[in-house]
C-alpha cells in the first residue's frame, strides 16, 4: 500500500495539548506511522497531501446516533413505510454521517449488528459502528410509540423497541439482544420527547429491572446506556450500575457529583433540542414533540456546565432525527459555549473513544493508532462552526482509506 504523507498542516492531535504548526503525518497500511514538525521526510513511493491553511485532526466520533430515526414524525414512521424502506433510509443516514466527518459512531437504539458488519466488510459506506439493537422500554415507556388513546399492542417495525416489564421479561429481552451480537444495551429509564404518552421529568423501570439489564450486560462483558432527563432517573441508573447516561438535560450540581462518584459517563445531546426546536414547525414536528423539545432545551447547557464543574466524564452525541440528521456537527459549537472549543472537540474524539473502549485504536493522532483522520479548512479551534459546513471537511480518511476528497 502506498504511503500517504500529509504535510504543511496545523495538527490538532486531540491528546490534550495545543495544536502544532508546520506539522506532517505519515500513514502506512491503515496506521499512523510517523508524526513530526518541520522538514518533511522523503519517501520513494508516497501520495502527498499539501494541507496548507487546514487542520489535520482525528476523525470525529458521534456517541449517540439513530440510524433508524430518519423521519421528522417518529410517531407515525413505522406506519408509513414498507420494512425494506426502513433499511434503505437507514443506509442513507449511515453514508451521510460519514460524509460529515464522523469516522466512528455509536448507535443508541435501532441498528442491529448487520449494519456494523456491512461497514466492516466494505459493503456500504459509513462510520465504524457499535450497536445496541432494539432498545428496552416498559409499557408506556419512552420507546413505546403508541398514543395514550390507543389500546392495541405496540406496533412492530424493523427498528422497534422491545416492550418488556418485570425482571424476567427484561432479562429475556436483554439476553435476546446480546444473542444477536450487539455491542451494548440501551434502556429507557425515563420519559422522553418523541413518545406521546410520557413526560421527560419522570422515571421508568424499577431499580430491580435496571439492575437486571446491567447484570446481563456485565455477564457478557458489555455496558448499558440509559435514556434519562430527570435527576431521579439518573440517580436510579447510577445505583443500578449503568455506565452511560444519555441526554441528562435536567442534571443539577448534586446529581452530577453523585454520578461522578458512581463512575458514570454523561453523553449530552444538544443538537437535537436546538435544531428541532428552531425548525420543528417548518418540518412538521408534532406539537407534543415540539413542546417537550423546547422544555428540555432550556436547561440543556446548564446541565453540561454542572457536569463539567463536577469533573464528570463527558462524551458527545447528536441524537438527531429526520432532517436533523444532516446537522450532527452542530454538537461541537453548542458544547463549546459551555466547555470551550478545545474540550468540545476532544469530547467528540478522544473522550468518545474512551467511552466506547476504543482509545487504543482511535480518537487521537498518535503513532500506532488506526488512521481515522479528517482535514478541515481553516482553524476549527477558532471557528467551531466550521464543522457545520461539510464543504469544510476536505478529506476523510478511515482506516487509511480515502472516503472523501474534495481538495
């Protein structure tokens, strides 16, 4: 395989230090071979990339995506499309996520292991994936998409959650997802915005039910992530041993310290609330959905501030649906309002790699790691909104292979 040499670059390696100017980096057989500053080494057989005026950095990681949420009205999505159309649309989301510079992503409910395998085998373009299959929800829980007026059984689609109640049912549902080759489990531990029949400031599932999911995941050496907004639901999850708290919009200082003491991660997902709140009416978001999105947005930034002040491990996710899928990169500039630009970028690279237990492979530009690299026009440390225009993502390298090149 021909060597790839990137030179004349500002290199932001996301290890925690400041960016370096006039840097160069060499990729060989899909791995980072050398990184340096100043005079560029010469090689007999090399593909060169002049990075003048651009920033070389690790590929972005989105730790909370939903391949399956491709429509704006999630309450009726499963009623409108043939099953095959769900997969076709999900593949479109997968490809577009990579095109935004995300070389790795963690699906937080919906995608089965087949998507992961398809990307690994090069059958479809997309970020490296970890998946949790079907989310677990209680009757009337966040992913039970029935309206409160309905008395029928939950509708089934290729990506529907599993409705399970009681320890025995929850354990069986968890075991079934693990049998199907998932990387982690997802449980709905509180109310949400997209479901019509519950509210965000609630708890869902008992400590016994949540603990049973953690038990099954731990037995398979895997982790559990939980959908939560309320402080009560987050504390319940922490007590049950859940690893990763998703969203956490109502997080206060006391609960942030509690989560820190329990070793939990927090993965805020700001983009979905800001984008959908601002554009929801024109996109046809149902009124109940839009109302709740606006409510939880009010405290979203303050929750991130509480987490940062408490020293919580903070990941980065977008959680966007429908038309919002094309705007995942807003997450960095939104987090930068609270965390600062450098920390916001690192949360979407090094920290997400740690969260996903992939830190030995990706997340930073270091010798011996896989060559997941993006080249961004200008200096995103001074202009984090640069990520939001995908035309600024000039080059995407994934495991040493060029996935996008508009230099």
